[in-house]
C-alpha cells in the first residue's frame, strides 16, 4: 500500500470518530428557515459538499491541462 492510501484510511477513521461523538442537535439557520438537526448530519453534509467541490475542481483543472 502506498502512503496516500494509508493516509486516507487514517483520516477516514478520525472523521468517523468525530462523527460518532457528535449526536447533539443544533439549530441551523438558512435564509428564512431555522431547523434543528443532529450535528452528525451537518458534519457529514459539510464533508460531502467539500469532497464534491474538490472533485469537480480537480476534474475541470485536469481537463484544461489536456487541451
């Protein structure tokens, strides 16, 4: 296994530990809405959004280099 795969596994385990420890509800305000959601959901959605943005950015950047 290369070091990148090992690093990703370690970071994934740390992220799962943080998710499991954050079950308390939090208040989220967006524009005119306010909802109560578990903090674990907000952490997961934030990480997922960051992953998607990074993936799209790297995909676009890679496409420009090939042209």
